[in-house]
């Protein structure tokens, strides 16, 4: 922090009530509450704090940017993963390379000729 750290309080706390916000649709609100449940308090308020910078303006901008990133990330719906299977050729190539490696190591072993 340095000497400046104790002389000014530039910490910014940004509060946004997700439950009562009219900027969201019902689906978006439900998704945000589900995704950010650990960050939202019982009243439905999302709290973002920034205190890294010496300037309160920079901290305010940082808090707003964090809130924006957080909300954008939470609203992204992940694509459903469809399980795939390896191709027949891919399986054959893998097994043949395993057999080749096995044979190579088998020939390196010492043989007992007694």
C-alpha cells in the first residue's frame, strides 16, 4: 500500500438488486440468481467492491467493469455437449500403435535361454 494508503478512503462498493431490477427478463433473472447465488445476499443484492486504485473514480470504473463481466458471464448459456464416439479408423490406429509399442518393449526384455 505505501504511505498513501492510510490517508484516503477510495474504496467503492457497488450494489445492484437483481431481484427487483427491471432491466432483466424473468429467465435472465432466474439464471443470474442461480449462477451468482453465492454472491447475492438474502435481499437479492449483488455487491461488488473495488479498492485497488488510489483514485475513487478508477475504483468506481473497476467495480462497474467487474459487475458487467460477472453478469455477462452468468448470462451465457453453455452449449449442450453431445457425446461422440471415436471413429473406427481412430480406434484401429490407436490399437495398432499400442501393439507396436508393446512389441518393441517385449523385444527389449532379457530372455532366459536355460
